């Protein structure tokens, strides 16, 4: 069975990478066939949902069908430290880069040591 | 020595546990995605016959035009190239399902194609190749005369 097939058979789970540094969580998602207009990102309470439609259907009779041109959907739990107002998304060549910045007050701070 | 752990060791162990728990703050609420399936190979494609042409579509998210090569020899189309890694520097990785890879796949079509009339377009991480059929194999409309 195709592991990208989500439990809901009409949806496909996109592949993601999740990275973190002091300033943000960075999520990269493969969303081939998705345009800016067909992508929706919701940060609702403590969950983040990616939903995207694929509109690139092919005419004619199929000789090979390995791709599932289904809609994408995936939900993540996000920590309260993420500043929901400053989430930024970039979509390029079928790859989404989602920047989830941490709230400034919660960022680790360097404490200067004074020599007395 | 090992059997007699100090309070300090225990504190460190608890901190370690806490840190591991913190690592899981970005939870995947859906089922995770395993490795790409071994069968079929990458990239995965759809091929359609529209009557006048064959249309091949391949998912190539993150693949740059310069890293993609297409050749047509007789009736065999070969796609090859690579998807480069795009891991940002200075970040810790929590989840990595999108691996960089090299690929090469060849496709033979069930009818002769016109090698001069091949169109390839890479858009939104999807490659679409349209191969027009050779004139002699295109479907022809036959008009019926009334005698």
C-alpha cells in the first residue's frame, strides 16, 4: 500500500521536513501541482492544517497511473510559543516553506556576564 | 560506581527526559509518511493517450530545470536528473521525509511519436511532456459518402 495515502482515501498526506532553531520552526512540504490559490493554511488554536487542491487532471485514456491526483491534507500540533500572527509561507516549484516564528519573549536570551 | 547514582545524575536524567519530551512539541496529528515505495520508481508518473498525443506527467517537487534532462531516442523517452537536498543550515531536524534523490526512468510508447513535436513544461513541481503521435498513427476521421 502506498504510505502517502491518508486514512481518508480521498486525501494524500504530503511529505514534510520539520526543522527548528532559536527563532523559528521551519516546515518544508512537497506539494507538486499546487498553486498559491489552491493552498490553504490554517493555524487554529494549537493545530496547524495544510490543505491543498490539485487541479491538474489529464484528459484521454490512462496508460499508466502511479500518481494520485488527490487533494493534500495534513494536520500538526503546534506549541503555544509560535507567534501565529507572523507565520509566513512561500510556495516554489511545488515545495512549501512555512516559517513559524517563535514569540520574541520566549526566545532564549543571552545573558551578559559582567566582570565586577 | 555505576550502581550508586548521585542526585546530580538523576537530575540530569530528568532534564534529558524533559528535553526529549520538548522535542515532540511539533506533533504530527496525522499518520506519518514512510519511505518512498520501492516499486514503480521515482518520479511517479501518469501517462495518458489523448488520441493525437501521449501526455506524461511526473511529480518532481523541488527539482530545478537545470537538474532535469529529457532525451527521446526512437520511441523511448528518458527522464533523468536529481533533486538536491534543501535542508537549511543551523537548524535541528525533527522530521525528514523528503530525501534528496537521483533518478532515471525510461518510457516506451505504444505508437510512433513525432520526435520533432515534443513539448516539455516544468511548473509547480510537475513536469508535463506532450509527445505528438507520428502522422501515420494518428487516428483519422473517415468520411462516409452516401452512394
